[in-house]
C-alpha cells in the first residue's frame, strides 16, 4: 500500500431514489420476519415519478400474509403496501412528483421457486444450504473508531447530520435527496486532511445561484454556509484547510429530485453500502434479502470477523473473502489478507476463524441473530460502521476479539 495518496468515497442520503428502493425492500423483509423468522424474501423495488413497484419471491408460514397455495392474501398485500408507504413517509416525501400517500403502488411478489427451496432448505441429514453461489467480502481498518474507511465514514456522517436537521425542522430549505463525497489526503497510510468535499442536495425553490429565473444568491449563500458548517462539525479539527476545495450543488439548481428526478432500484448502491471502494466487493446487494441469502449474511459475518481481527490488534487492515455454492452448507473458501499490517500469519487466522464461528448459512444466522426484523435501519447510511444496539447491527460487535487473541497468542 502506498504511504501517501488521495482517496475518495461517496454516500447518498435516505432520500436518494436508489436508497428509497432499498428501504422499501428491507421494510418488506422486516414485515415477513416479524411473523415468521424462517420466511424467505427476495424483494426488488423500483420507484419513479409517483410510482412504487415491487417484484420478487416470498415464502412464509404466516397464513394471514400468504395462503397455503403460496400466493399473497388480500391482507398480506395490504400490509406490504402499508409498509412500503410508511417507509416513504419516514423519509419525508410529500412532493407532487413523489408522495407517500398518493403514489401508485404495484405488487408483483409471488411464491418462491420450489426448485430453489429444495436445494436450500434443511431436512433429514441435510444441513441448510446457501441460497445462492457467490463471493462475499468483509473489511476493517483502524482509520476510524468504527473501523470503517475514513472517506466513507465522513461521507455518511455528513448526510446523516443533514437528514437529522431536516427531520428536526431546524433548516427549512433541505429536501430528502442528497449526495456527499469526501476526498482525503493520506500520509504514511493515515488520513490527515480533506482536499475536496462535495454535497449536492435537493432544496426548496430559489436556493440556487446560476443567474437564471428564480435564482437567489442570498438564499444559495445560506445553503452553502449551512453545508460548510456541517463539513466543519463532522470532520476532525484541522482536516479542513484553506486548500480544501468545497463544492455545494456545483450543477446549480436541484429542486426536482428523488424518484421524480431519477428512477430508483434496489441494490444499486452496493459500494455506498459497504466500504466506499476501499475493499473488493463480491457484487451482491443486501437489501430486500432475508438472511438465508449469503449475499447478505456472509457479507455480514465477513465484516464481523475482519473487524474483530483489527479490534484485537492482530492487524491494522483486514480483508476477508468467503465463497459459497447454492445448496451447499459449508463455504468453499476462506481467505484472509492483512495487507502487510498483521502481527500473525494469515494462514493461522484462516485456521482459527472456523473454530470460533460456524460459517454455514444457519451458523451465521444463529451467531449474529439475523432471523429478526432488524433490517430497515441498515438500508441508509451504510450497513457497516454502525453502533450495535441490542438486536441491531450485531455484526459490528467486537466480542470475538479476546477469543482471537487467546487462540493466536
């Protein structure tokens, strides 16, 4: 790894159209898991101007939601629609082009394929198999207390702060859709200053300055000063200097946003969801999938293991890869890379991890307690670098660190 370099990560707000779709899909996952912890959900959402469209496969033992023939009941359809609209309402969309109450709703969810179920379900002497083939990565670094890359960590925190201010009503000109981007200078492998900070945020009418009709330099100045203040509050002291390039709505007017301005789809922000480009990515999205899908659960356990390795002081950076075959319980491979920062050989870590955590789909779900309605909070501002809170974000715990140190002493 180079000692000195620039690195950039971006984030998007809860009101970004792709994140709206993610939050609806995870609201559906939570709805199913709340009444049946063994439910199967693969829910894809598309949102556009005044439209919410769901597709995918589901299965549940809750006959109030799904009839014996596998099809959704009228009550199930009503509850799914209510969950979707509630997710949009929480975000704050009450615009002519996208409104939680008046947007049309289309539900195309149907029964899970029996051919998938027979390969994945446990039965007799057969352990539960992986819900699909694929590769999953976990990553951790000591750059921040949450073991997340600093560029992504600050990108998330900027937008979280803006959303909190919007929901609290302390700023009246912010609308839900926004993006952030943070570029940091690294020296000796550590972030030391910001070279560029970017926010593009949807805003109330008039808060732009391009000289066109409706342009208001004073209102834009208020918006820019507010965002600049958020930058200074979120980043560490000394990171913003006279040399830092600051861009606030560099394209000018941003009044039309959210699903009205751009179609949103589940699973299109996988780098925002994970490590901001600092780590490889297996390609699978998380939101809309129940925890039997290793795209989600194995990525969570890989993060858990990598974070505990760093928290244990066994490395300053760690990447873990897992791979699975559909219908097969045990992972096909486990790979650990500490990027030259480790205090013990990677092969020793690879040998110890399966002794501490069973890496089958069922073992992962049991270890992390994933068969619960815990996923709606994950669908905005990243699945990692979050604070464990009871049943939520259990993969962010560092309760494995002491056992790792003892095994590898």
